[in-house]
């Protein structure tokens, strides 16, 4: 049984088909896509002037879940959807150079970051001989981590627009967003 949302006839990601890698299949798909592609003539500025920060989890189809079309938003994704220095960097460019004004933060249920700890860094150091400079940003409570991420956005001196920052937890079994209110 395939777990892919796409064609069940497609070989599993770890199986080679006539020596073809997953990347080969994706590049071939891009060639088919490009054959019918027409430049939409869009500007890099998102139409809705919103940036969405979300987890990289493959179960989250943000555009469908939020009713977004191509060009509507900036999408910034990482493990956990947490607000890191690099997310602040992307949001700063999004706001200051490309006109976004709103920020939506989305974590989700059953996130992989809930099952690991910061010890992951020590394990990496033991394995490769070098400690990562980044934090894992693991958490046990998605709601609290959304609140922390909202606070990081609201207090960043680099962001111009921090009045419309809202956070949510996406339920991977129902597809519904649950809003998380900031701490008072």
C-alpha cells in the first residue's frame, strides 16, 4: 500500500525503477510541467501581503488547507515551524522588501519535534565529530511553542509589522486549524 498522496502506481521513494532515482522522477515531472508552463506574469510580492511560517511536515498542504493560490503568500517552512533566526531573516525580507504585513504561524499535531530532544545535537556531535551550531528547537507542547513563536515575531526589532501575528495548530487527522491565543 502506498502512503503517497500521488499515484499509487509510482514506485516507493526507496525503490529504484530501472536505475531511476526519486530526483530523476521529480526532474522528469518538471520537464512535463514546464512543457505546458506559461509565465503567470506575477510580481514576487504576495497578493495577500501575508507570510505563513509552518512545519515542513509532508502532511501539510498549506495552499489547499488555507485556500491559497499561487502568488498569494510567502511560505517559510522548517522542522516544527518554529521561529528561528533564519525565519526572522526571511520575514524581515518578506516585510521590508516585498510588502507583507501579516504573519500566520502553523504548528501541527503529532509533530516529529515532539519525539526528540536537544540531546539530538549531542548524538550528532558524537557521530560526526562536530556539534551543530543550531538548536533543535524540540518541544513537548505545540500550543506553548506557537505562543513562543508568536512572541519571537512580535518582539523582533527587525520586523515592521507585528500587530497581525496569529498562531495555529493544524490537526493532521481532521485538517482543521485551532487558533492559539497569546499569553496575556
